[in-house]
C-alpha cells in the first residue's frame, strides 16, 4: 500500500507536469492536424480515409521535402468520433499552433464552427459539414470542397431520374439515413425537391444504436416498395444496410448511396450480391496515376504506411479519397505560400489559400492526379467549389465509374443555402459577415 | 505533524458537530478555494481550462446531483444523462424565448424543469427498489432522448436537430457562446458549482439529509419511526434532478457550445454514475475526486507522450488510455471499495496519527 501510494503520487505529479508543459513546434513546418477516428463505431470508414490523408502528406515530405521546403506537420488527434474528445483535440491542437481544423464529425463541426470566427483557424471539411458552408461570405472560415451534401443529394436524384427530376413524378424515394445531424442534413433540400417535382419522399431514420440491426427499417422498405432507396450512411450503418438489402432481395440497381456509403470493405462482405449498388463519389480511384505510384514507392513499399495491404486497401475508393483530401489541403498551403511569399504560413494565410484554390485539369495533371478529382475552384463567396461528382458502381469486386460527371441543380440549392446561412448568422449574433466579398 | 490535532479542544456539542472538527480541514479547503479562484485562472492555459477544469467541475456537479439520490437517499438511477438533457434543452428554450434574461436565472430556472421530470420518473421508486428502480429510470433515459430527437420545437426546428449556444451577455460580459473568454466561463462554472456544493453540504448534513440517509439504510425502519417515505424519496429525486439539470445546462452552455440529442444518451449516464461510485457514494468531495480521475486523467495521459518527446500514434494513445483508466478504476476499487473519498479519509486519519501510529 505504501509503495502504491508513493507510485500514485509520483505519477500524479508527472502527469500534472506534462499537462502544463506543451511542446514547441519546429520552425520550418506547418502544423496540419486531423481529428481522426481510428477507434469507435465509425472506425471502419475512418481508417482508410485517415491512412490516405496521412500517406499523401508523408509522400510530399519524403519526395519534395514538404512544400517549398516547409515540412507538412500532419498530426492526428484521436476523437473516436466523440464530440467531447473533439473539444479536447481542438483545444490541444489550437494551443500547439494548428493552422487548420479537420473536424470530421458533424457534431464536432457544429461545436467548432462558431469558434472559427474567434480563433481564426480555418475549418476544412471536404465533402461533409454544413451544406450552407458554401456561402463563404457568412462562413468565412469554413470550407467544404469539392461538393456539399445538398450537391450530393441533388446529383443522386438527377442520376436516378435520368437527368430530369420530373421523371420521378409519382414515384417513391426512400431516404435511409443515420438519425444524426449528418443524416438529417439533406432532408430540407429533398423535401423541397419532392414538393416541386411531385415524388414521394419517405425518410427512414436509423438510430445510432440500430446501425447494425436494421431489420425494422428494411421491413418498412419491403412494405412500402419504394422505387429507389437513397442512403445517407456512415460507419457501421452502411454494412448493415447493404447486408439487409441483400437479405431482403431489394434490387441493387435501385439502391444509391452518398459518397460516404461506398466503402469497399462493406461491399466485399456481400461480394457478387451487391452488384449494381451505386455510390456517388467526387473522387475516382486510379492506382496507376503518378501520385499513387509515388505514394506506393515512397510510403507504402518502405513500410511507412498504416494500410492493410492484404485487404487491398491501397486500391480502395476511401483510401484514395483520403489522398485527395490531403491534396486539397496541401494545395491550399501552396497557394497561400505563393501569394504571401511566405514559407511558414499562418492560419489566416491558409484561409486565403483555401479560398483561392484552383484545381483545374492542368493543375491536377501537374500534380499527377488527373481524373481523380473533378476540376473546381473556390472563391470568397463560394467555399465549396461545386465540382460535381461521378456515380460509382460495384461490379462484384470493386467500384467502377458508372457515369459521366454529374452536376447539382444550383437553382434549387443556392436559395436554400443562402437562407440557411442567414438563419445561422441570425441565430448566432454577433456574427461577422465578409462585406468585402462581392 | 501537519494534521496535529493536539490542543484543539471541543467544549460543546456544537463544536463537536462542526463542519470542520479539525482546524486543518478548514485550512485545506481554504487553500483549495484560493487555488481554484485565484491561482489556477492566473496560470492555466486555454487548453487546460477548456479541456480539464471546466469539464471536471461540470461532471463533478452532475455526479453530486446523482450522489444525493443514490449515495444519500439510496435510490439507484440510470437516467442522469437524460435529466442533464432536460436541463440543457430547458435552458436553451428559456434563452431563446427570453434572450435578455440573465443566464444565471435561466440556468436556475431550467433546473426546475429537470426537477419536475425527475420527480415524475421518481414516482415508481415508491413501489420498487434497487435494480428494478434502475430499470425504471432507464426508461426515462430512452424516452427523453427520443423526445429530444423528435420534438423539433425543442431545438427550434433546426435542420440538423442540434442546439447551438449563441453569444449570451451578462452585465456587458459575454459568458456563453463562441465569443466568451475561457476564463470568464471558468469563473461562471466555478461560481455555480461552489454555490450548489455549499447548498448540498448543508442539505445533506441537516434534517432532510438525515431523513434521506435513514431511508437509504433501511426504509421500513425509517417508516416506523415516522418518516414519510414518499416525501423523502420524491424530495431526493427533486433535489438531485435539479442539480443534475443545472449541470446539464452548464454542460452545453458553458462548455460544449452545441449539443445533439444522442449526447445525452446512456454513455453519459454511466459516466456520471462511475464518477459517483469511484469518488464515493454518500460523499460530496468524492464527486470531485471521481471527476478528476475519470474526466481529467485521460486528457492528461493523452498529453504525456508528447511531453516526453515520444511519437506514438494518436489512436494507440487512445487505446492505451482506455486500458490505463480501466486498470486504475479496478485498482482504486480494490484498494478502497468505498471510493476515493473514503481513501482520502483513511489517509487523513493516518496523517493525524503520524508519525506515531499505534
């Protein structure tokens, strides 16, 4: 007991000391943290994405010594998709001099978003977060390139309606979603479109606790016989839905998911039975591109990567999408460096960089990623870029491209987004709006 | 030596029953209060305030509320998270309906809503006891979280179904919302927690507290000596839920800034229950010790590898963290099954006798 007591006191002092002393960051690097979730219920979706993000940054450091001689300090802070850990990680990374926040969870985004104006650290949420973040005048510090959830919802509807939403008249579209801010996000747009084009929208929520057991939801789908099922799933929910769809023999070619519902691992579980399942994606995997070859040669082959090579994770849509996410961030860093003629940029300069991204075909080719991302550019009023996306289809073993580049219905989205941004600003007064931006 | 009680004579019953029978206890509390009110805010970083101090205080307050019900009145509850949610949503609605209302008043009012809900779900305690009552309160947990999700009026019809804290001013200083300074928020939370703790110490030491304890120790005997069980149990539910509701309002308004319904789900209830159990049931101080162990220690452990210049992947640190905290909980419960507060009591007794134990 006495020894225990001494040990306890000694370790308590050590821990308290460590909490106060925060390590200083090196001079020639920029700190680009990622609030990762390699643990918890969403880890299956998170791990390949985090691996891709990490490996691209490692590759740049290895191949070019960073960007313009500045090392990219990619660092993960594990949240397990838990909002409480999110606060902790955000504060920790802020104290250590982070110049960007990659919040990942919608719940964490909700907490961090209001603070971005005060702390002046840009939020980069590629393909997630609030759709209204496209309004860069209101959400000056938040970026969700290359496409928002509302873009995604509109593109999926366009795709299943063969380009004309009036084709959906009288049809029934089930919207299977996670009962969580993330899953509820597209509902306002879908409702508006359903009213306008005369199709029935059937929202079917899946509670966080029911993710792995969706028999009730699929019983409802069987009873209602919707013409299409649109899925807004995340983590364990996707695998649950896809296996249930196979079990209930729902026609796979009428089942479409958002970009986070296209994890190769989930479809591998059902293999051939999942043939025909489609998932929207703003990234196309291409293992033969220069960028991926470099990663393979410099990061994967020497064993620096954390990917599961036996499972073929390198080829996965999610892994290569993670690479694209880091590519956008690295491009933001480079744009800011060039503009401000600085090496080690700060958070405000990175904000400018992210606001002036220009990833056109030529630039993507130069980076060695041609065809892996649809070209887009951001501006002070447009923080999303609205690149459009492709439909990917599961062919039994992997996802293949199944459509040309789809575009969202801007006329339907922009007014709702503007209204939502205004509501947000009004509810959070005083909320600074960028008046200089025309 | 430090705890020498020689020369401290008690010459009346009043002195013998004082809150601090040993003078050093009062000094110790004074030192802690000076630290909490003066020293810590002066030296702590923003990270320490937002990730360590404020959550410890809020969780300790929630555990204090639960402890009054479970530790003092002996009614096991698994609905703490949901009652915190009631407090948070009530405060949110009060602030949106009356934007000019003082936040302290809004938080104090929101406690009454959770108290009312707590009493309603406490009614089964008049017939059922122990584990059966725990299951009945579990129903509150499921029902209320479901309600937070489905009743859009509660979150002002927000599209994402979450509540967000706008900037709230009090006497010209922003105390809640994104513009609030962490130190201000710390003082706000500390002030509320200190007042409620003072109230809780007094109520548990007084007549009502003794009534609760007698119900906890043997309710039939308590009834035979003339204690009204219904009043005792329901008052315990009311006071407990009131404090828990205040903790919930602070949780969202002074710390998280935003909340979605599933935040108030069972894991939160369990977390608060663990704090109360590990800290020590039937003790006020134990809640603080438990909160430090369960809430603050993982955060501190997370910063350890970095401080020593070790590069361990963040996910690995998280796994290690879970293992270490789990092991510590088992360790402390084996060393002292009655919780950390009891452990401190033993240490204190030894200190009083030191250096000449019998």
